[in-house]
């Protein structure tokens, strides 16, 4: 999602926190009830797959559960995203929540800390917080910011955007303090300036660079 955030954000400690799983979901459902009253419209639950709703407490049955692969709900209301496993699922939830509200319950596969920090999401359970993001070298963040400015809005698929991204990624990979793929992807997530596909694309190129793979431009010439 590359647009400016236009929704109220909240989160509930999830599967990797010391909290009962059912209690965590019930806190989210209570938030969804209150958000419906505040914003109007019918709330919706977003999960990776619709059939995952069978693992939720019975109280969740009053809401429709949708996924990226299912038909989008009619109308617009607040969204509760439960255990999003990847950036695309979270991005889908953000899109549905525009101009209303989004609450996320983290799972185990996707670190949503960058999203929490970016949106200043309010934690609905006392005693929990996310840590500050680890800092990257200034030269690295400058390169990543430049890449985001040039091609983030297009998820790095427009003309010249691959050619613009590969050289700085190569330079970053050569540093003695080179960040990991996860650190780079988390920086992109926290920026809000590219989407799920852009994050995945940069992460993939970075791994390929570290593996010694050459990259070609769209004219099949090696990018130097």
C-alpha cells in the first residue's frame, strides 16, 4: 500500500506473545464491535484463507471472514486482520479499512512491528509494546530512500526502476555491516512507500545479489 494512511490503527498481542490465543481474538472482536458503532458499516475479518475462521471462537461467527482470494465484502467498514502471514494479506486488509479502522492480531510468519510503528497503532492490551526499530547505517537508509522515491510507488517494475535499484543494492551487500534481507524488507515496510510486491521484489534481488547472480535490464543487458 503506497497511499498515505487513511484509517485508525490498533493491534492486539498475538501468537508470539504471552497471551491466551482465544483471549487475544476476543479483544479484537470487542474492538470490531466498537469500531462498527464509531464508523458505521459492517465490520469484516481478514484471514489468509476463509476456512481458517473455523479456528476462531464462536463469537466471531457474526462477521464475514474474507481473504485475498475471496470476494471482497460489499460496503465499507472496520477490519480485523487475524494472523496475517504475509505482506499481501496485510495490504489487502489495509485497502478494505481505508477511511475506517484496522486492528491487527499478529501471527508467527509476518513481523508487523514495522506496520505498528508506521501507523502508530494503539495496543489494546496493557503491558505490551514493540521495540524500537534497529537502526541501519545512514548510507544504507539514504540509498533505500532514494530507491523508494524513484520506484517504490510502482513496486519497482516501471521503466528504469530495476536498473536504478540493483547498483545500490549491490553496494549495500558489499558492506562489512551489510544488513540482512529481513532488515531491508522491514525498512521498506516501515516506509509505507511501496507495496507488498515491491518489498518482495527488492528482497529477492538482494538475496540474488548476495548469491552472485547477475541481473539484466529489459533489453537483456547486464546491469552494472
